C-alpha cells in the first residue's frame, strides 16, 4: 500500500510539471490514526521528482552494489531458523502451518538488518513454490498491509488484540515470505543513522537481494525452489528491480548453481510502472468514473503535457488540474466505492468480522496489535533498536535518492529471458487505476496472443484478462480496490494460483 491522500491544489501556475499532477489530484484519506501516518509517501516522492527538492535520480534502473562474487554477500547471522520459529502469536486461532519471523543482516559493517515474516503452506510445503510479497510506499510495511490486511493467514479484530483466519490466504497456494524493506520500515533497522537518509530504488533492490541470499542460507530447503516475486503499488518498482538483480547475479561467472535463485516470474498489482502513462490514465479514470467533470477531463487530456521532460504547462492545463483537485472530494481513493472509517477507536470486544467485507478501520487494528509488547516478543522484533512505535509506514526515512520514470525496459528484459510477467488491476482503485496500467502496457506496443475476455469464479465474472506475446498477462479483478486481496480475497487467491501454475484464468 502506498499513499497519496489529501494533497492540496496549488494556485494556478504554468510551472506545473508531470509529477505535480499526482500532487494536484485530490486523494482523500479516511480520518484514522494509522492511515494518516502513511498519507504522504508517494505524493512526497513525486513532488521531489517534480521540483528537484530531493534531487531524485530518474535514470533507468541498473544493477546496484559492487561486482564481488555472490559468495561475498553472505553474512554471518546471529539467528537461526529454530530461533525464528513463532510458537504462537497472541490472540491467534489454531493453525496447521509453521510460521517464522526475525531479522536477516544485510550489512554487518553498518548494522543493517531487515525484518521478515514467513508463513509456510499447511499442505505440500515441500513442493509448493516460494513467493515473496513486497508493499510499496516507498516506505510502507509488507507486514502491516500484505500480511495483516491482505493476503496473509490472519486479520486483526477490532479490539486490536486478537486475530481471525483469512481463509483465502496465499499460503494455501505457496510458501509466502513478507519483507519489511528498506531499513527504517517497520521493525527493520540500521545502526548507521545515515542509512535512513540515503534510501532509494537501487540500494533497496540490492539489500533485498542480499536478504534473499542470506535468508535461503537459513532456510536451505528452499534453495532451488521455484521462486516468484509479487507486490503492489510502488512495488511496481521494487519487484522488477529485485528480479533484475537476481538475473544479473545469477549470470555472473563467479556465481555457482548453489547460490542461484530460481526466479520463475513476477506479478505486480495496481503498480507504478511508467510515470507519463500512469498520470494520464489516472485523469482518464477520474473523468470516466465521474470523479471530475468531463469538461475538466477533456481539457487535461488535450492541454497537459504528461511527458517527464515537460518543464511547464499551459494555463488551460493548470486551471483544469486545480479544478479536478477540488472536484474529487473526500473519498478513499484506494477504493472509490468503499466507506470511510468513521472512528479510530478500538472496541472492548471484537466486532463481528468477515474476510469478505473489508473493515475500513483495519489500519487502526493492525497498528494497535503490532505495538503490543507481547506481540513484538512473539515476532522476535528487536524494538530496542527503534526510537519510536512500530509504524505502518516509515517516519524515519528522510529522502529518496533515485526513482526511474519507467520500469518498462525491465519488463522487456524479462520477456526476452522467459520470465513470466503478470500485471493485475483492481478496477475500482483511483490511485493507480486500471486505465493507467492499460496505457502503460499499450506503450510497450506488444502483439496480442489471447484477446480480451472475462474470467470467472463461482459462475460470476471475476474480472477480465488479455495475454500478450512474450508471456505477459494483464488481468483485472472486478470490485477490487488498490489492495486487491483486501477487497476481493477469493478472486485474488484464484489470480495468484493461476499465475503460479502459468495457466489461463478460468472462463
């Protein structure tokens, strides 16, 4: 989950640039504690990319780190698999699978360590693939969102103390690993304060790769296992960049097969892919879903220059963008038809909960639960390394150094190397909407292999899909917001199951 909520429109100016459009769009937030803590992250990045305040490098991503042999990236670890095993989480119902959490050191010299949570499959864990899930931000926690609100085995009750089962958890289809990345996110930390001031796409991808190498040493039974990387939103950058690093290091002459990671595919949802088309598609979605006037939408599409090279905009563009900013109003832009959270208070007793009906106040429940000392002890979280409460999105990362305008060249690389790529969209997300993803894929000019068609679950349309030559599948999930597994958990499980099998969605 990442976050641009409640940006305020600036006064009319011809100096509005591409990234400013994402600032100008009114993306309102529920008035809840935890959600407000993550409200500015993607907006802050786009502002820095736009006005140069953060000197963000927008050049195309390349492999980061040094070119030492892969074996030199293995670090001595203090913990073991046995140390990381979770006996039971507080308030947890009985389960039939093993779960682990803890730290993997990615830089001993800096004291940099990443926190993970791992839920093995209850059945056939020895043969099912390994799936890594990453949330975006940049700076938001995969434990907070992916594990506790989306595809993990549990959801948190409204009392902030107890858990209930998610019967559509992705560990029914795979062994699922959640990573809090980069350092400064969630329980992940560094003993070097400058690490929090010097984050970006490249060093995040490098640390994530080093994490994987060392995690596989701790869990050697997963070496050589089919491996997939999944994620949403700004993980549209994280996922392809990590995959690129894996392919780079797998191909190094100094590498041997024992340290290769058996990457088979990636899947990204409602993903930041290509700034220009993402932005144009967002305004097209606003207009087509009556969030802004059709007149404002037409002016924006006609007069606004969405190119990353644009340094100024016409008065017509600026005025229409400001009008659009005022038009959207107070709604949850991550799901334009969802109710807002009306109270941030916990309840003395759990409210009746349903995985199928996502509670808009879930952020508050997760925030309370993961700040309980007994929960942190059960998770083996080293809170003495933090000088603040656990947060769903980081308040200590002070800047973002690099963020390419597009990751399309990486998608082309995966096509050339036979890596499976699925891109999916919840169709009622206004933040990175289905139109943005369609425009970004269209920019690749790919020939169609299997034309647009509905896919089904329980005799109902679950969404639509189209397959392109080069092993790229695009799928929509009907009735899902930005965090697809939160709003349509059953359809999301079907989606990931077919992705992992490499089969068409059912129709």
